[in-house]
C-alpha cells in the first residue's frame, strides 16, 4: 500500500521516527522515498489487509509525532 504524506502537513523526521518504531513488525517491509510535494512510503506485508492496517497505523503515528514536535519540518 502506498502512503503519500504531504510536506505541508507532515514532518519528515516524524515519518522517519514512526518507521523506526514500526521496523520490528515481522513480514512487513517499508520503502521510503520523496517527491517535491510528498514523503512516500510503500508498505508491503503478508497480505493486502495487513498492509492496509499497518499503513493506517503508521500514518496515525506519524501524524501524532508531527503534532508533538510542533508541525511539519520547516
């Protein structure tokens, strides 16, 4: 599942921190890239349903970390 985090809403540092916290998940792979407007994360797990569930939790966690640090990277 592909996640796109808009740079005006999310902090790249928060996404990296969230990926670090989720890295321990068995049979789940994360590939991070960037475009001029988005931080992009591809989530691959053992099934499409698992990929969706992990992706949604990752997005929520990254948003929470962005809020905690005071907003997107400047």
